[in-house]
C-alpha cells in the first residue's frame, strides 16, 4: 500500500481489520487453497479518489483456471457437496450470511476503497443486499421440487419431473457492484447444489477475495467456490469457453456479452447475460414534481451513475418540464461529491482514469451535438477520478449521449406532449433493462406499464431491488434472470422421468 492510500485510510479511520486485509499479499482461492498462481506478473489495484496503489492481485494463468474448474467439477461429481441434504446446504448458506453480517463494515470499507463508492452506501446497499440474497436463496435449498404428471397415453405410468443442479457455473461480474452482483449469481447456484468458479472484474476483485475467506470459514467444502483473478480478455474469455463449465452467468457490457453468448452457443452451454442499459424515465404532468426530481436524481447519480439500470433518459411532460428541471438541478446541487470513505459522500470518484476520460468525452460530445448543459459536467482537475454530475436539457433521441450507455453521472432530458409520444421515445433504444414512471394516476400508470419494453418498471422510485424479485433485461440488455424464483430455472435442469407399470 503506498502512502497516498495509507494517509487516506488513516484520515477516515477505517477498521483495523480492513487495513490488515489490504496489507496482506492477495491470493486466489482454488480448491480450498490460497495460491499466487503461476504468473510472475501481478496487477496493481488503484484507489480511485487518491489514485494511489492499494495492493496487487494475481493474474491467473490458464493452468490456474483449469485447476479451479477441476476443483469445482470434482465437488460437483459426487464429493461431499452433492451429498449434502437440502437443509444442510440451507444451514451453510445462512452461516455464510451470518459471517458477512458480522464483517459487514470491513466488507463495505474494502468495496469503497477498491471501487470508489460511498462506504455508507456500500454498507446499506451492497453488503446488506449480499446478506439478503444469501438468506433468500438459503431458503430455496429445501424448497426446490419437481411435479407429478398424469399422462393421457394408453397404459399406466408414474411420470414426474426432477429439478437437478445444472453443474459447474462460471460467474463473470463487472466492477460497479462487485460483491453484490457476484452474490446475485453465487447464492442461487449454491442453493440448488451447483459449484462455481468466479472471475471478478480486474478493477475490483478485493471484496470477492475477502468474501472467499468467509466461504472457507463457513465450512463450505473446498472446491465448491473458487475465485480466479485477472484480465477479462484473457481469463474471462478462457472461462467463458472452458469445456468444464456447464453454465456461464455473465454481467457486463453488451459488447463483451455478445462474445460470451457466441462462445456459449458454439458449445451449447447454458448462459445468462445481464448486459448494458440506457433506461428511460417518464415524468407525467400529474406527478409530485419535487418528489420526482429527488427520486430521479438519486436514481441517476447513485454510485456516480455507474449503475446498469440508472434512469439516464428523462422525458418530462411539457407542462411541468421547466419546473421539474429547476427542482432537479436544485436537488442535484445538494449531493456531496467526496471520496468514498467520507461519511457524507453521495457521489464518489469514477472507478478508473479510463472511465473518467470516457465519461468526460461523452459530456464533450453532448455539447458538440447541441444539447444544452444546464448543470455540472466539469472534469475535476485535482487527483482522483471525479466528474461532476451533468444534466443536459433539450436533447433528442438521435444524439450519441441519448443513444449510448455512458455509465457515469450524465442525465439527459427532453419534453414530450402526449403519452403515445412518451412510449415511443422510451422504447426507441436497443436496450431494455429498466424504465421508470412518475405519476399519481393509477389509470395512466397501468396503461403505460405493459407498453414499456423493459425488464423492470419502477413507479415513483428507481432501482427498488429485492432478492425475491427477478432482475434482467429485454432486447440488447440480455436474457435470463438473476434473483427471484425465476433464477432457479436458469440454474437447474428439468429431468422428465417415466416409469411404465406392468
Ligand atoms: P465489461 O463487459 O467490460 O466487463 C465485465 C466482466 O467481463 C469483467 O469481469 C471483465 O473482466 C470480463 N471480461 C472482459 N472482457 C471479457 C471477455 N472477452 N470475455 C469474458 N469476460 C470478459 O463491463 P464493465 O465495464 O466491467 O461493467 C460495465 C458494464 O456492465 C455496463 O455495460 C453495465 O451496464 C453492465 N452491467 C449490467 C448489469 C445488469 O444486471 N444488466 C449490472 C451491472 C453492470
């Protein structure tokens, strides 16, 4: 850890456990062992508000990956894990949830230091969401069942279906909610009896490595959960194509998702793709303007806009457009920009120098295309990957800033006149992850909901997420669901059993 990071941690007084974890050499978790891997080289991990080096993570080689897949395969093919009774799996998952809860502040601090996000939000959202997800899916371990069927064929049969775990699951996740997104995939996989190889994002692997220590402490058998770290184009691509993987569950950009999906089709491997978004928000003229403005700003600038379902395209009914814009700007002004460990931080730095440049380039493009920058958008020149939230007005759907996923704190607005026009504008995107409606008119809400081509529709709020509700996109935002009972279907095979009676 360099002095920039050490000073930062001291300034905000992080827990001793956090500093201890960050100071130790990071290793991968393969077959129950902690290993550096075969590569000589390692990857620097940067703290985004100081740009100091926190530590290094190993770069897995193909041999390391093979060992991880073999370990997961051995456990799946009949070792202790597959022999556990459902209630025993359930108990282990609850024990893991208890350990996450007991170490919640440390995990939140690690997430904040690694990724840049607010530590308070990491505690309340990322880590709490992780605990809830493990508890929710723990309960499913003992409630999975097939059904009996009465066939109409001549003769006598007993016919029933069995739900069986799909096998070894490859998990690839992005950097914006590293722990929580991993949990969304792993908890359900373990509940149904699968084993897993996880590849966290190279920018943010640390919380997953700390989590793997808790997996071990919970008593989950060695080899059931494995973590390999390294570059997406190398080790992620190799995992996506690995013949030892039965199911790949990927969250990330649509471009990479396309490659992962192609590899899956080639090998007839099961795949879930949770991809990019550019979610529309419709503010109708009967909405509570101030409440809507607050919710829209929170739904856009939370996690510095690095949220897949962020409400980025905001269409406001003309009658209230100017009033709404004023309220939106006033409220956004109150959101504090600060390093993630600052207890008052709402908007932290972006995750990397590259992301800072990408987002700033989009803000420049918006200006060039003639959109009116009505608030913020300044790239901070001081150290750290800070970009002020930007609000553009009078945009149109042909503009790059309206069409493309920016994945940063950039909100675009434009007025609409009637509901038909609003639906057209909202659906005019290759993405279909989420949409939001602000209105107090139950008739208008229920008329709009079925017309919006999106995997989640939020009304009078944004990103209300719960492990019992499925999450996943329409159109180029992917297919398959994480969370909810729907996810269980993507992690099990249904076997039809026919017994002919004589
Ligand atoms: P990314 O696609 O660059 O990377 C995602 C993961 O894939 C990382 O772990 C990366 O190392 C790995 N990867 C990179 N190249 C790979 C390859 N060729 N083969 C296999 N794996 C590879 O995405 P990102 O920049 O980390 O994250 C941002 C993106 O994730 C945004 O598009 C965002 O919308 C999306 N996202 C979607 C959801 C959702 O639930 N739909 C949630 C969060 C983020």
